C-alpha cells in the first residue's frame, strides 16, 4: 500500500491563537496596548514612592489616575499637587506623553530612534492609531515628533515665564510638566489647582494655554496640511483641513459668546471688560478636551454647564491628542442632515461629495458614543446623590477625555470610579475601535444583498 503525503496540521497552541487574533486585528492590539499601559501606570502610582507622605494609594484611585493620564483626560480622585511626589508626577507626565502620542506611535518612534526595522504589523497599527492610510512611517513620525516636542518645549518656556511670579524657581519644573499636559489636552494641573482661578486675567497664561490646546487638539494631519500649503492659501487645503478650520471657528465663537452672555452677571461679574472676554474665550477653548479652567465650574450657570457638555461631546480633531466624537464627525452629520432639506442626492461639503462609508462611520460614532454617555450617566445616577447635570457633565468629560469637573470626582463611589475608568478608556481608543476589537467580526464583502424594503421614519 502506498501512503500519500500527510497534510494534517498540528493544532495551534493558545499562545499562537492569541498572537494570530492580535495580528489579524490591529484594533484589538491597539486597544490592548492602551489597557496594558494603564494597568502598568496604575501599579507604578500605587507604590509608596509615588506619594508625598510615602503611603500607598488605593489601587482603584491609582488606576483611575493612570487611565486618566493615558487617555489624556485629566479627571482625578486625588489632588495632583498635594498628593503625588516628584516620582508620581513624573510617571503621570510620561503616561500623558505616551497616551497623547498614542502607544503605537510612541513605540514606532522608539523603533526608528534605535534604528530597528518597522514591520508591516507596526505600520498597520500606526495607521490605525493615527487614523490615516498610505502613510510614510518615518516621514509622519518625524513631523509628529517635531510638532509635539517643539511646541511642548516652547510652551514650557512660556509657562515658566508666566508662573515665575507665582511659584518662583519651581516654575521651571511645573512649567514644562504643564506644557506636556496642556499640549496633550490632558487637563491635569501640576501646581496648585486654585492658581488658574487667580490667573483669569493673565494674558500670558491664557494665550499659552489656548495655543497649546488648539494645536494639540487640531490633528497632526490637518496641521501638516496647513504648513505645507501656508503660501498657497485656503483653497489648496484638503477637505478635512477646511472642515476642521471652519468647525474650530464656529465652536470657539459660539462658545465664547454663549459663556460671555450667561456668565456676564455670574462668575464674570465685577471683572474688567477685557478680562470677561478673556475668561469666556478660555472656557470656550478648554472643552476642546483640555480640561484646564480659569473659572470654577461649580459656580457656573446651569445653561453654561450644559453648553460645555455639548462642546465637550463634540471635542477636538481626529488623529490629535484630543477626544470627543470629533469636529469632522459632527460636520459630516450636519451635512448629512442638511442634504435632507436641500433635496440633493449626495452629501456635500465645500463642493465635495462625501462617500457612503464616511457617512456610515460618522453616524455609528455619534450613535454609540451617545449610548456610552447615557449608560455611564445611568450608572452614576443610580449610585450617587449628586445633581443629574453634574453627573452628566462628569461622564461626558470622561468620555471626551476632557478632565473638566464640577468638583465631585474625589467623592465618587468605587462603582462610579470603575464606570468612569471604562468610559475614559473607551473615549481614548474610540467606540468603533473597541467594538471592532472585541465585539464584532468583520464580514467579507459580497455583491449579494437582501431585498430592499422601508420602515417609517
């Protein structure tokens, strides 16, 4: 009897199955990389060396702060200035820097610095992290490094000069740490939390903070596009960059005028006219997901608080250090709704038609993000006694990775803290990334479709 070749394959080990599941799903590896970094950061912050008095921080609180750092949120259950030692604050800054750049962006950057080969898997993950296809890895990372570290260095110098009259020589240390936090839209204040309230009329502090927030949250690709076309004008910019510029202008203008109107005789009462405008402008820009404030949100008018919730939910730009559903997503949703009333077959922005896939993705992002905020608020409302608007504000701030708070974060229960940890994590990696990583399987494309039918709307 002649035996044929044996084509049987040995069964894969669980390690091989796990590796294959990661390599075939960049979203899953990206999500897990953030989760592991958050856990490691929580471990470091729970060490006795991380606190000023040498005591151990409860792991739930250490993990909460670590997740807030990596997700560049800014919410904290403990006082950043009073609780953490230099070691603890340094760990926080490193987590903020890695989280702001994106773990895959940061890792790939280290690979290139060490002259290691960047494989196809890393390139796919970098594309997933940045949100851009067909990129030159070295070129993009070089541009990101120059933009990020350059503005953080300049911001550190500016902050040092701004803070020196208040903090003395320690302004050097706090200035550069604060620059990293602000550019990454993290929202942590590494010096006394009450000091920004005293600097509401300080134009140096206001301009430094606002510039870092806007550039950090604008999006790397849009920033590069503006630089490359700086001599050619607005018409030569990409559609995405035009949408971002117009969106930023509308949101900042709307936010400034709204806050100015509602707070004129509230928190801005008694301030000079220029300082009133300055305070309103600052509070309109900080919901771009930065989280630093020069007005106490616990004293704001409820309508101002709700307007801030809306601004936070919209957030910053894609492939940036900011969060939220993103300005471009909101623009696509607005253009889609507008097409219903203009009787146009295609969704158009700036004389360009949008693809169906972009429209579907925008609708999915808004739908699932709203569901996440609703569920998070539902959980907190069930276990906390704080006013509903305060809880909605807290959850939206966590989802949009903003870090603004009414002041209730340290008083939340363990269940609420764990809920906000999940919300911050999801807000940082994106709802669609989380769903695509763990809950839905991609189906192969097909030309076969079910019969078309209609439902009433």
